[in-house]
C-alpha cells in the first residue's frame, strides 16, 4: 500500500494554495481492510505532487525558475514536533525554508532518533521545474510503527511567493 502526500509546510502558510491537502488511503490506526497488525512496522512511499502553476496561481507567480528543494520526511512520536505554525523554528527548519538545505534538519532529526522520538526519515527528490503534476518521490519507504505514528515533512519553494 502506498501513502500519497500532496502538501508541505508551505501549504499551511498559504491555506493549501500550492498543493492538494494530505491524501490518505485511510485515516486511523490501521488501513481499512488491512491484515497488517498495528504492532508491526509498516513502510510508506511518499509522493508530493505540485499544484503551484501560473494557471492555478496567476497573482505574482514567478516569471522564471519556479522550483522546490529536496523534501525531508520523518516518522515520529508525539514527543517530537518538526515545525509548528506560529512556533519558533529550529536552525534546521530555517535552513530548509531560507536556502533549501536539509543537512542541519537531518542532524536535528538524528538527535531525536537517538532519544527514541523519531523512528525513520527519508529524502524526497527536488522538483527542478515546478510545472503542474511535477512530483517529488521519496528515495525509500518511510517506516512507521505504533509508537511513531506521525509523519512530518518539509520542503522549500522558490522563489518565495
């Protein structure tokens, strides 16, 4: 089974104007009709599908080089918050938002993994040209378990709308 995402942190700032909201095959502790017990780890592939186009967003759409950075996703417990609307950003979140670099955020997440708050993380590809339907696909499946049921993700859009 594949879990398909179609949003990023940017969507919360722009009321989901850039992408569809989260698209889940199911919502809840276990997929509908699944025979996978919740005590077992499950892997999900993540795909971000771009909806930010001149046709959809004609006001101040950039005239050249609309693109996205790499995306970064992590599965975690409720003891970790990657970002929070209105909250204070970590250096890693700032680096992704300002320059599209995920390195510091990966280090921050590694610290949380060492503390047991994060189970897994994956990187999604860049979108070099943000045309309608362009996709970022995770480089591997993201592992989720009963103790780490949450997924957070982040990517930079440029130039900033």
